[in-house]
C-alpha cells in the first residue's frame, strides 16, 4: 500500500504514461471508443477501489498541492492555441452552428436534470455542470469546473461514465449519418460552397505555422503557465465571494481570461502548449480518479439514460435551428462533436466529409475550449435553481 505522497503522484504519472504509450503503439480498436484519458480514469479508480494507496496526510497534501496548482496552468496552456481571430474566419454560419450546438446541449442538460433530479443526491447538479463543461468543450473544461465548484472526486465517476458510454455511441451515430448528408442538406436547403472555400483558406494558414518544438518553447511555456497559476490563485482570494463564485471559480476564470488574451499575441504561436497541457490534464484526471470508487457507482444505469436524454434534446433542438438557418449536416455534426468530443473527434468527423475540412473541425473544437468552462458554470447555475 502506498502511503507516501510523492510515491503516490509518481505512480499516477507513470500509469498515465503507460496508457498513453499503449494507446499510441496498440492497434486495438478499443481506443477508438474509449479515449486514453477515460482509460486512465478507469484504471486509477479500479486501483483506488482495491486500496493500493491510503489517504495519509502525506498523500492528501500532495494530492491537493499538485491538483490545485496544475489546474490553472493547464487551463492557460490549453487556451493558448485558441486564436479568436482565426476562429472568426469560420464565418457566420459555422459560428451559428457551433453556438447552436452549445445552446442545445445546455437545454438538454436542463431538461434531463429536471426529469431525473428526483433520482439523484441533492448536489448532483455540480457533477452535471462538470459534464456540461466537458460536452461544451473538453475534459480540461470538466476538470476546471470540478475544481471551481469543489465537486467531490467520488461523484466524478458518474460523469466520466456518461462521458465515455454516451459519447462513444453519439460519435458512431454522427459518422453513420455522413452518407445521408445530401438528404439533410436538401431538407434544410443548405449551400455548402462556402464551407469548402473556408477549409482551403485555413489549410494555407496551417502550413505557415512552426510545428517543431524546441527546448526554449517548453521551458518558457512551463514557467509562464505555473506563474499564471500562482497569479490566478493570489488574485482570486481578493475578489468578492458567493455560494457560486468561490475562490476556485475565480481562479479558473482568471486563468481562462489570461489564456485567451495571450493566444492573440506571438506567445500563442509557440508550439508545445497542447502537449504540455495534455500532460497536466492526464495528471489531474489521475488524481481525481484516485479518490473515486467503483463501489459508489450504484446508480450507473439512470445516469447513462439521463445522458442519452441530453443527446436526444440536443439533436432535436439543433435540427430545428439547422432548418431555420439553412445549416448543412457537416456544420451541425462537426459543431456537435466540437462541443461533445472536442479536438479528439471533431477533426475525424470533418475528415469523413473531406480532408480539406479537417482544419474547420480543429478550430471549432478549440472554440469549445474557450466557452466550455463558462458554459458549464452557467448551466450549473441554472441546474442549482431547479
């Protein structure tokens, strides 16, 4: 049994590394449906259930210190690649599609929680807020909201369960609909010529970016992210507090704003920010999972059903908006996955239509990182009042 805090963190980082290597080297199709970060959560949670580590003072100190300090740093780095000027190049219909997907997901959460809240504990709205952050942005946004709202780590097991099972099925449905795009476009009376032109322009912009990561890039990105984390935490204690706007919430908001602003400067063009932020994300997810327990997942089926209700409402509302604004299936599908799946799956769906459209999927997913945390917190605020 692990009782030393440093050994505890070291083991989780090693576990994350092993899973990433296996995902990269393995030909198994299981990683097409269960991302490595979810696999990490599963195994860390399994080991916690079997009592591989004990919650000693040393373990608790390292857990809190590493998690609280890495979270704002990860948020900052995650947003450095989100240049809003490039995102605005997507054009009005693309942005309408993206925000329509975000809004319809939010509506789905409100409807689903209103239906099933009688089956859940009183504070389950916090877990749903974290899931909303993930489904409007990515796993990083989910971790940010978990920290902002102080969601118990034990409650995050249900969140990851929905995020894995419901999301996987949703990806398969959207990929299966690709051959029927012309029928959907005929129904909405959509014009796809503009999309092809935007895809070609974004591909040219991508070719001009430096991709080789140098030592100087890594050290300045790491140092600045940790400094932003320190600054965010220092400022947050001086801002007005409420039941919703806690110190943790302010820390996340400050780190988000700094990241979005720095993305507009040459600093945002440094390669390596996504790689370092992913390292931090895996460490944070491992830490969260280390406090969860399979024995606590007694209501798994009802949570999974609630997740499907969210997706059904999302699909219906998004289809209605598509009809009103004459959006095509590509825009709707990629906007949906840019929210729910993030940068891991939106480009895959975009590529199933045309490889020239991959940059659109990437940019829309990046926009999700920008709005995911705020969107999830807003949904959480509504759910807390139900």
